[in-house]
C-alpha cells in the first residue's frame, strides 16, 4: 500500500476533526416547541431546501427565516446562529501534534473537504486553531456541490495541485471514502484517532 507516492492528505471535518452533537443543537431549537429534538432534526434533514443550504443557494438569514416559519421558532437570527453552532463540540478530535508532524517537512499538502454551511464555516474558522494547517478548504456551500459529487473531490485535488493517485481522503462516512477511491484516490474510513494513524502509516506516512 505504501508504493504510491502520497503528496496530499484531505480530511473531512465532522466526526473526523470535530465532534458532532446534533442532540445538543436540536434541543436548543426545540425549546418551547411541541416537537422533540429528534423530530426537529428529521424535519431539517428532510427539508426540501436542505441541499440548497448545504450547497450555498440560500443565505444564512433566509435559512433562519425558512426554519422559523416551518418550525414555529421565535429565535432571533443571533440566537439561532448560537444554537445552530452548538452541534460543534469545542474539543477537537485530533491533537495538533498530528498536523504539525504532517507539515513539519512540508512533505504533505493538507486540505479540508466538508459538506457544511456558511454559519458553521464562520464558527469553525474562528474557533478551531487547527484550521491554520489547512491552506486549502473545500466547503460544499462554497463549491455549490456536495459529497459524493466528483466536483468537490476534483476541487480539492486542484487546490492541492496533485493527481488523484497522489492523494488520500479521510471520512467517517464509508460511501464518501468509496467515492474518493472510485476517482483513483486512496481512502481511509475514519473510526478512531488510532485507526487514522494506522491507516496513514500503511500508506507510508511517517508519524514518529
């Protein structure tokens, strides 16, 4: 497996670099409503405008207005933003030392590739120190397409200036890893920090 020349390491964000707590955010949205947090999340995830939100075709204020009308919430935009960002745990899943080792010799180009929205992007970039290690950041809400579309993977490869055979993609969702592999990239299905390091070592990445 280590025979390929790896030049770029591309990470998903949610549940790979940042813990996700949907329950906490949905509890905040459900306050004062007759819906449970689970019902709130099901309504949002199945909302016909969800793809528009994830792919940047609706503004944060319009998304807030849309959900307020649909769910009956009375949260101000500022309150909604605060609650919406509660899904992001402030404690990163990975130690900064991992990224320091990967970039120390400037051997690897690091990138982020995530299905996410502009409210979360603004919060993450302002609050997580490890973002400084990732000069290339590909967000679905900026690119206008979501994983597993080839568009987002190609954008990450172009940003890293590498061929698909020179990159590895890491994600907690196996279907998104398989989509990367179908394009010629190596893939690591993320399950734990230890498993991630083992997967990288199997590709010839030195972490010691």
